[in-house]
């Protein structure tokens, strides 16, 4: 599952509907996007969405499905990178909390001991 902050549904639709427009332009298919969220808020998509491809021609539908899969594969890759960046940031924070990348300080330098 995608992290909610990643906004995978928004990425599927694309900035200003770019992915939906691409599918329409390349295939002639109508694309309908429905959220299962009944809040009526179109800016925030919560939960699963339905990405419906509509055409009477099988070859156009096949191409639209192919493009949609390419977009989803790209979103999955982006999500994996997003998770990896989050893991790196958590590791860096842990390093700082532990006294930096080398661990906690171990006491005064030997030359300072009386």
C-alpha cells in the first residue's frame, strides 16, 4: 500500500490531469476517475479510486490499459524512491541523536585526563 502522504491517486491523474489527457489524446478513450470517498472534496482523494477507460474499440482499450500500466509502474517506482528517502532521513536523524555519524561522544580526550 502507498503511504497517504505520497498521494498516489493524484499522481495517477497527473498534474492538472496530464495523465488522463495523455490517455485520451493517444487512444481516443474516455477516462473517468471516481473516488470511493463520498466527501465531495475533489482536491483531496482519500482511499481507493476507480480509473475507468471507456471505448467501443478493443485496440484503443488495449493501448489505454498499456499506458495506464506504464503510469502505475512509474508511480510504484517513485513510491519506492520516496520510501527510501524517508528511510535515509530517519537514519540520519538517528545518527544525529546518537551524537553524529560516529556514535555518542566517549568522554574527554585522553590528553585532558589528570
